[in-house]
């Protein structure tokens, strides 16, 4: 339902990986999971700000860069993306499927097309 609502843009894990590799100066990846989750598995070059701390740590993010937000599966990142949008960030995308997608698409390989 959130995806169909069209309130936010969406980005795949493989697209995030490509942007991190090809244009890191114009792109940032925000991880809104809890510190324990981040210690278990972290996407390289991501910025970790737990969703509960996001509003008071907005200054750590660059409003001028395209920003992808992720969590474990996508719900917390969707809510965080809405907070960012309401705070004036206009280049926000939610990473579809969260870190679960990252593991599947970039580390184990995506299915053959």
C-alpha cells in the first residue's frame, strides 16, 4: 500500500550499490536500524541514525544529495523517509526490501533475467 500510494520514490538495492560506487559525492545511504542490527550487518558507506534519533540528527544529512533510506525490510525506512520529506528533503527514496534485498541482490546475486 505504501508503495502504491506514490508518496515516495523507491530504489532497488542494486541501484543503491551502483550509486555508492559511481557517484558517492551526490548520494547518501541512511540506515535507520538499531545499533545492534547495524553491528550485525552494515552496508558499506552507509550513515547510521536510528529512526528514533532522526529528527534531532537531521543536521548530519546533506539535503542537496540524493538520499536512500533503508532498514531491515522497509517499514521503518518508509516512516523515516516521510519524516525527511516533511523536513524539507526532496531527493528521498526508500530502498525497496531493506537490507534483506541488499543481501540477496548484491551479495548472493539476483535471479537471471
